């Protein structure tokens, strides 16, 4: 079948399946950072609270820039833009600013695949290898011929999230056996879709989803107009981290978009637009259940205990909401973050983009405001709200150095409960940012504080030992690594580092 005939067939089948063209009108939106009109389905009070809280939360979390869209009645009721697109130039985020959707790319691609299934061009339970002959990149592993689109979309392919460097791709368990989150699976399925449709992934996504839904700012590849529109990413300490410019589409991670555009997609999903009713229901129905350990059980064995109240549909996460399921997904490209959550039953939802490493810290309090309660998904991701004092500590660290920043931090937290301190993992990450930035003395100060706060953690001693070694303080490095190994004799990396330090010091 020619590409032209194939496109005509897809269009006609979509029309017959839904009774209307695959199109959603542009939903009403507010101006930048403004509350909606009073008749916006009772959302004005919530929007006013968000307008007030988001800048405060950003300051607490050390987040530079944010875009948000809130859905009520299944449509965008309000959207806002806050903070900086670039911390150095002080350019502001606007409603036209483009963000990386990161893994929020996956649900959009999954939706497009489901339109192919409705059109009869792909079967979700037929091995993908039938559509993409050859061994792909897994050598002679016969399990490749078991992996289906349903396995990929529900993260049961057996692939890791991402392969390491130039390593060959591996299948770690029998496809369909269990959940393990995988971007590689989406890349594999996308290769099959390109062959099946005769189009590049970008062209396919634009024809199938982006243009029909009016997502005019969105693309899976870099566009020249993004040079003036795309925000810059920022590291944990607020340092500028550049911008990615993907020239090749990645179904799992390369979507560039705005909160308003992505909210149009969410509106379509929760309304079931563009899909047969049974397909729309399947998208938001449990296909797999994640382990309580977290997203990756390919390379790390599962506990065998399922995460409470969570499941995975066809390309999107599910969270139990009484007898129904709400949808959610997070995005994490390192120095940029994203999150979406929506309740089809209640017609409410939120889309959040942040151009900062710590952006997901905004999610729990914003979800509580919009969705009306705590999130099981955030608990599974181990994502907490902003640590009190984090933002001021980071700002002081950048301006005054670690010693002064830690003095202020210790004084400010003295009046707070102990559980409101910056957590061990975050403080350790701060130390490593400093260490990688050659600010070794500051890193030692931060790691020392973490050791004082967590004296029973082998990991904080390991990190402090690494900083001492980098500073040439061999005796202290040896002593610190020894303490780490006392707490965790299985710390193989620490044992190897200690062996080298002792050899260098002539203490074998």
C-alpha cells in the first residue's frame, strides 16, 4: 500500500470510528498568570491561591521558571507563567515559552499508536517484529519476537529504561512478566511505526495528534522558532544548564511544548476524542501494576509487592480514585521537569512544566490544591514538596559560599521540626554539584553537614571520603571510607577507593 493510500485509510477510519474529524477546538485560557473570569466554573478562588503560592513554592524549591495549566470541566480553565526562562539574562517565562515535556512525550505517542490500532494498521497484541523485520539491536535473543505494542505501552517489554552508552540493548525478563519502566521500548515501537506509516516520527505525530488537536507550539524535533521561545534549563543550584536541540524525534522524551498545548491533549484524552470508545477506555484501564520499589525492576529485582493504588494503562500512569482511575505521568530530563495529572470522572487536571532540576518538588502541593488530596504517585516516586530553607540555602551558597550558607541554614532550621531539614539525598546531590564544579572546599563543608545530620548513613561517609580524596587529604579520606565500610561492608565502590588510597599512602 502506498503512503498516500495509507494516510487516506487512516483518516477515513478515524472519521468513522469517532463520528467526527480528529480535532479539538482551542480551549479557553487566561492571560499570563491571570485568574479566569468569575464564571470559570468556580475555579477563580483556586486560581488566585495558585497565583499566590506558585512564586512562594518556586522560591522555596529553588526553581527558576514554571508554566502551568489547570483543567476544570475537561477544558483549560486557567494557565499561568512564572519566573525566568534564563537566570542569567533574566528573560521571563511567558505563555509562549516552550518547555521540554521529557517523558510526557510518551502518552502523546501512545495516543497516536492507538489511532493506528483503531484504523486496523497495527494490532496491540501482535509482536512488533512482524512490523519491523530484523533483529533490531538485541542480537539473537528470541524474546524480541514476543514483545508487543501493549507490552511497550504498559512497560512490560523487558527492556531497561535506557541502555548504557553504546552497549547493545538487552531484554532482562520475559515480556509481559512484570512492569519495568522503559524508554527504550517506546523507541523500538516508534521505529516500527515509522516503517508502517512510511513517515518520520515527527511527521506522523504532527499529522495524527499535534495538528488535529491544535498543539501549534509543539514538536518532537527542534524548530528554528524555538531559538527565541525555548526556556533554558537550570541545575540544582540554579546554574544555567543550556538547552537541548533534538534533531531526531524520540517518542519517549523529545516533545517540546507548552502547558496550554499539552492541556489540549489532556482534554482530548479524558474526553476520549479521536479514539473508539473501547480504545479510549483501554488507554485509561490497568494493563500492568508497578512494584513498590519504583520504576526500574529490569536491572534491579522487584520486591514482589505492588505499589498501592497505582497501575499503568496504555502509555500513561493510573492512580486509584475511589472506584475509578485518574491519569498521571511525570517527566524528568535532568535539569528540566514535567508533570500531568487528571481525573476523567471529575473533569479536572493540571499540567506543570519547570525548567529546573528541583522542579518536581512543586508537584505535591500543587496537586493537593488542584486535585484535592495527596498523591500515591508522588509517594511512589519518592517526591516530596520543597524542603523548608532549601531555596534560601542555595541562594546563599551561590552568593556567599558553603560556610556562610550552612551557618544561616543551621540557624533557620533550629526553629523547625527535625523532619523539615533538607533531606540526606538532596544535600548529597548539592555536595556533588559543588564537587563536579571544582568547589572542593565547599563540597567538603556540605558533605560534613550531611554526616553530622545522618551519622548512621554509609553513603554520606562515602561521599565525604571522595571529597577528601579530591582535596588531597588522604588520611581523612581513608578514615572516612573506613567508617563507610563499617556501616556497609558491601560498599564495593568504597572498598576499591580505600584500597587505592591505602596503596598511595603506603599503607597496604
